[in-house]
């Protein structure tokens, strides 16, 4: 199913140990995982797709809500015009491109697109 503009599409969490993370979520919730190198694992079979990014930093708020939009430039302009602050400029990753922003309360979110 094609993602819809402006809908929450993905959630990313931080983890210190990806192997332990996979073992835990598989044993408790029966989630399925796909490895993307040493620093990232994606999960499904959870109700919503998501992933874990490896970090060595202390985890304070390890969740990143990721929305989808078919036109990153258009939605980025709207984010800025509405008072959001860009925290990470548009970058490419396997499967698409995305940027991160802070909402007016300081929550960090991301918007991705599979359109180049």
C-alpha cells in the first residue's frame, strides 16, 4: 500500500545493542527484523513499520515519529512557514530521502519521501 501524504508512516527508536534488541522484541512480540548494516535494523509485524538505530549516546527520548509526504520541498516549506525548525536537512537513505524538524514544542520528527 502506498503511503499517504501527512500520515505517520514509520517510527524509529534508538538502541545501544541491536542484537539484544532483536532478541527481546522477537521473543516478546514476535516482531520480524531486516538488518541494514551494523547501525540499523528495521522491524515489521508490529502494527507499524519502524526501525532501531544504534547509538552510543545516552538515550533520553529514543523515539522518532516519521511522516510521509510525496513532495519533500513542498512540505518542508510548510513546516518552516508554520514555525517549525529544520534540525537535519534533506538527506538520502536506502529507499528515499528525508529531513528532520522540531515542532513548536521542541519535539523532533521527520518526513520522508520515496520520490527523488
